[in-house]
């Protein structure tokens, strides 16, 4: 369980995160979504006991991240964005070192277990310097889960991977999400959509929205878009649908599919299906086409109301923030 | 305590998986060997000259001042450069355990190299009749061990300030040269009456070694000096690591 209340962190005059409040419960994969420099890394570093916040409170599994930092660190697995590893150690030695530092029992078995889980058996005795980016990512993940932590914090876990590796890592995270609370940050929207149960959108250090990916889309777009495909000729279908209450903006797209929007709060789809069939068309497919989270995200992070605090130096400070987090 | 040992033993083993360890040992033993050989030659020609423990202890102390930066520079600066410090600082390890663990790893490595130099007094004991004075050997090595502890301590503290090992190396070497060679002429230039002279004289690293321990005299003040420098360095190193969290 993660509880965060009024979390604020200043780097000198620059406020990296501002009054964040959120919770995460068991079995949840919580996505932290935001542009670079939004404060994702800072928040994660505070949660894993790396740095103390300037203001506010954060608890992990009931332990305060400042006062009971060691207890928190025992229960958190963390993979930093840069996936730092020792290039001059072998995969096995490195994982054993990390396991030793956590005082695990049966260290060798644990290491073997995690190596197997991450499919690293063939490279266990290779030096880390010889591994590809994807393999290093897996070693980084292995290090984060070796002590079977209650909370797993992953900073941009798929950055720099090729598409096949991305899919692999996402599947892994989903699997890990069954046993751990996973907090992951990303600026890839489709990733948050695919992997997370809940998404918090953060911009300029503030939470701008937080909900399930589906609900975020629905809430922000208001209406749902539905696409209908019929067999054969669809001439005249638009007029037929026009008479059904609760749907608007009927149009035919380039593929010949009919697309319409539903009025918020109404569910006209059963009626649409009946009408199409009774009008003699062969209904092949009817599916919702959500406006992607991408649009929601841009909507939320753009056109921000002007910041009350020193707006003139904001952009410069922001860039510094990005660089700090990149290091 | 366990964490200190885990960190120290990783550091210790890591020295031997890189060529740095072997180069350091090779250069140190080569230089000492040359000095040793030359002194034996001199003794062969000069009937009055009996080589003692000083023929290898003095160059050993000087060499340690020069090679210790190469041993310590990596300890924390490399962690910062690789970003692995983030893993150590989010592992359930206290900051002081990390710093002391790093120090212990470097210290034990240096002691291993120093241990090899025991062959010189053993050889000398065979060559000189009726054997060399044992007192200066024991006190001299106590001094060398204390000197190593203090030098590695300072090296770790400086290493914690940098994320570039080369910058850490140069700074450490500069500080050592200052403490070992430059403070001595300063005290002489200032004379016995200069203000703050006592502090400068007290900080003179080489004086604490050469004045007593080197000559076979074990003075408590010198032992306390090296131990305090070690403790203070490790404390400052811990503060520096802790401050790194706030940035």
C-alpha cells in the first residue's frame, strides 16, 4: 500500500513536485504519466527512500519514507530509469550482491530463481558490460524483484527497448502486478493504457488527472465513438440510424464503416443493433473506438492555466529539472 | 555490521578483477625492490653502513601516498558516475555502513599489498649480521597500517564529492601531496612563533610517521592522530553521501 499526502519537493528555487496526493492498493498497477521533467522520477525517488521530500508525507506499507526509511527500503524494489548496473560484474554476482545487501536467506537459490524468472539462465555468468540493452533491463528488473518486495517502483521500464522487448517487459510487468503493487512511470501513453489499472497524469509537478485509463478517456471525451461495419452495401444506413435516440454525429468513414457518437449517459447500442438487423443489413461488427489517451493527455498537459508562481523563469527551470532526472 | 562486510568484500574482490590492482602492486614492489637493491650495493662498498628497516619503510610510505589515490578514487565516484549509488541508497543500507564498507574494502586491499613487502625485512634479517633491529620493523609497520587507514579515509571522503573518478584522483593526490610534503616546509618557513603553527605542525602527515614510529618509538599521540583523521574523514564522507540525497 502506498499513501502519499501533500508531497512537495523543491530543488533550490525550482519546485519539482507540488502537493501530490494519491494512494495505491494491493494488486494495482499504477501508471505515472507525464511529459519529461514533470516530476515522475522525483516522486519515485522519494517513495523508495532515496531522498526526503521538502513537505508532505509518504507511506509505503504503513512505514514513513523519512522516519522509517530502512523499513521502506526493505519493502520496495526499485529500478531507476537509467538501469544502473556494475559492468565489471557477472549477472549472477551482481544479483547475489544485491540479494546479500538485503540479507536474504538461501541467497543462491533466490538468485537462481530470479534468473530463471527473467529468462537470463544463458547469460548468468556473462559480464554485464557484454549484455544488450534489453538484457540489462531484465537484470535491472531481476534486481528489483529479488527480495519479493511488496511495492515495485519502475522508472520508465521500457525506455530504449525495441518493440519486441517492450512487449516482453510489459507482459512481465503485468505478471508482476498480480503479486506486487507496481508503480511505473512512462511518457508513452499507449503503455499506460495497456499495462496499468490506474493512471495518474502529472504535469509540472501537479496531478492533473487520475483514474482508470478507460474512465479517463470517457470522462474527458464525454461521448463514446462507435464504429459499425455491415456486409455489402451500407447505402441508406445513415438515415436509418438517424432516427435512433441517443446517437449523434453519424458519418461514413473511408473504409465504408459507419461511425457515430453516443450521447453521454445513454446506451443506444442494443437499439442500433436491432435497427440495423431489422432494416435488412448484415451486421458484421460494432465496436467502440475510444479517443486515444494521447488526446486526453495532450488536452490536459497543454493550455495549462498560467502558473501563479514566477511564470517567467518556469521554462528554464523545467529544463534543468529534466537534466537532473536524466542523470 | 554485516552490510559493511558485504560492501567491503565486493570492493576487495573487484580490485583483483581489474588490472589496476596488479599494476599498483607491481609498481610498488618494483620501486621498493630497486631501492632495496641499491642500498645493499652501497652497504657492500661502505663498510660503516648497515642497512636497516628504513631502507624500504621510507620509500614504502612515500609510495603509499602516491598510489592510494588510485585505490580510493573509484570507490564512490564510480558509483555516482554509473548511477549505481541510487541502488545502494535505496537498499536497506545506512549511509555510514556504505562509507565504512567502501573504506574497509580499499584499506584491506592496501594492506594486502603492504603485506607482500614483509619479504624485505625478512631478507634483510638474513643478510645483516647479527640480524636487524626488530623494534623499528614492528613500529614502522604499525605506522604504515595507520597511514593507510588515514589515507584511504581521506580518499573515500574525496571520492564521495565527485562523479568523475579522474577529478577525484587528481584532487586526492593534491591533498596528499599537500599533507605529506608541503606542510613540512611551511612549518619551517613560519618558524616556531608563527600563528596557527601548532595546528599546521599537527596536521603534518609525514612528521607523525617519521618522527617516532619510523624510529621504533610508539607514541600514543601519533596513533590517535591517524585514527582521528580516519574517523573524521569517514564522518565527512557520510555527511557528503547524505547531502547527495538532497540534490
